[in-house]
C-alpha cells in the first residue's frame, strides 16, 4: 500500500506551493494569449522539478507515483495548463523510472533500460530538456490500439512516419516521445523524436475553449530519423505497463483535482468578501451551494487518494474499477463544481481578470481526454462485473 503524507511528499508539495502564487498570477495572460508557460517551466527547472520522477540513484527527486500525484494536484491549483504540460514532461520520466522499476523485466530488457534511461535522465537534469508525450491519433480510444504511426528500422535507428493530434507542448518541447509500431511487430514502441529533426512539422491552429496554454497542435512526422538510443523502453515494455500498471492513465486527473481546489478556494474568498469587500456568506442559498461544493470536492479527493493508496503493479481488477470511478468523479466533477461556483458567486464573478471564468473553461476539457476519458471509463464501469470479458485495463 502506498503511503500518503510522507515527509518527502509534504516537503515537495510545500515547495510547489511556494511557486504557486507566481504561476497563478501569470495564468490569466497565458490563457488570454494562448501562449505556453515558459516562465513557469523556467521556475520548475530552477527548483529541480523537471527531475521530480527521476529516481534518486540518477540524481532526481525520486518521487513515486503517489508523490507525483500530490505535487501535480498542488500545481493544478495554481495553473491548469502548466499542470497538464508538466504531466506530459514527467510522464516519460515516470514510465522509465518508478513505473518500469515495478515491472518484472527480462534481464536483457533491464540492461537496455538502464543504459537508455540513464542518458535521458542526465539530459533532463543537466540541460533542463523538456519532454512531451503525444500519444493520440484519434483512431481509437484504447491506450495500445489505433496506432498508425510506424517506425521502420534502419541502420542506427528508425524512420518514423505518422501523425499525432492534440500534441501538448507541440512548439515547446525538445523531444516528442511517441508510441508507434514497427511493421510486422505488434509490440508498442516508445521513441523520443527530436523536435528539430528533419521531417517534423507542427500543424493547425490553436484557439480552444480552455487549457489554452498547453499549445496542443498536431504533429506530423515524414520519414523522420530517430536514433536507436532514443527508444526509451525496450520493445513490449510499454504494453506491459498498460496492463501491469494502468494507473498511469489517470495522471491527468491530478491536475483537475487541483483545479477543483482552486474553484473552491476562489468561491470561499468571494463569498467571504475577500475579493471585492462585499460578503455574501450570510445568504442561505449561497451557504447551500457552498456546502454542496465542499461535498463534491471532498468526494473526488477522497476517492482519488483511496486509489493512490492501493496503486501497485498487477492490480486487482476491483482496484482498477475504482480508478475508473475516480476519473469520472474528478473529470465530470470539475465542471459541475465550477457551475455551482458561478451560481454561488453570481454574474460579476465571471468578469476578467477574476479567475473563475478561466477555471470554468479549463474544467470543461478534462472529460474528453483519452485514453481514460469519462466516456471510456463509464463504458468500462458499465460492463465490469456483469458481462464476461470487461475489455481489459488499457
């Protein structure tokens, strides 16, 4: 069982909280401009957080999955776009670090992993390299299905051709870590495509409803050479992760749990009169909405924390079912909470630069995020326990 509230977790969450006010102050500008939060990543880099999930043996902070969740939640409380893009960076470090260490790898795969991840971790820690992890192609809701991006083996590496949509950090990351297939081999590969490589192009406009600072445009790869040392995981290890540690796919929800806390924080301050000096705390209807908001937030956090406490490799199916339920509770709960906040605070609370209007729009985006979108999770929950063959975890 994973521990929550360890000394390391308390320290790292406090360090992220100290960065938070500056992130929150910049959030309105990133949203208005739909610009990437470069300043926030500079702060994260300087504070060492780019190495959050790099094992201590390699010089990183050594955060495990649960610790990452708590830190990401705190970051999401201050800037949702930064929390989501930070997740995309940290995801590869987590896959090659604490998650890979949970899996039962063959000796040869372990040797290959140590060599490849050591070089990647050193680059992040020494050079501050930002990684992205664009997986979506829009062909399937499955985590290991609907992959049309192909990597053809050539001398010294691969030639990659394909396309990824909603590629967060599309104009900001130095490396795009993509999942792809080798022709004739159904094992999923995780390759790091250098952003400056010949044949990589960023396409499309970016003017979305919310989470505007993620800059999630489309990536197109046309016969892009990827050196073999950029295959961060041995072939098949990604598939092993998808079935052996499916909790990986709930990492986006931690940012939204933090966003829910931001909504609660703002509403409390607004009702008390801290924002404009006009207290509404004595109105019974406001109190009823405030009570319902607290219940909804506590339910989402409690269920998420319950999942974190039991998140281990090769989970019991009931534990994965609970993770799906946590995803729905958070991703659907965030916009519902924002709607209640608008009712409680009233129309003037939507005026910019007050954050509630932005928080509302950001909150609307979580339910659609694959592979564990609300739709997918509800479908699996609807089948689990009553139909034979529940569809698997990924």
